């Protein structure tokens, strides 16, 4: 399992899905994706005035930060782990 170091509390269900997703991302992209998404998801939670990162923050971080070349892979993995990304597209 990928360890996640954060500065905020994360919703446990969202964090579980995120961990699963990180483990499905190819190894050579995993660390970079983790760093970028962690930061962006926490920024999203702060912008919403929330004290914790929720599923919407994680999904929006992936959608805005992952390069378009990896978009189809990201969507396939989101489907596999159960992220409801369609309402954020």
C-alpha cells in the first residue's frame, strides 16, 4: 500500500479509494501523481472551507492535474475503485 502523508484529515472512504487508485497507477507515475494530487486535493478542501479532504477534492485534483495523455487510464482506474467522477466532468 502507498503511504500518504498529508496536512489535513481525509474522509476515510475517500482515502481508501485513493489508496486503491494509487496502487493501480503505473509505478513510474505513482509518486508524482501522489504528490500532485495530495497537494491539489487539500487545496480544494481548503477552498471549500472544509476541514477534511473528501472524494470530490480527490477527483477534481486528478481531473485537473493529470496530463491528457493519461486521461483514459485515469478514468478506467477511477471506475475500478468506485470514484464517481462523472458529476465533476
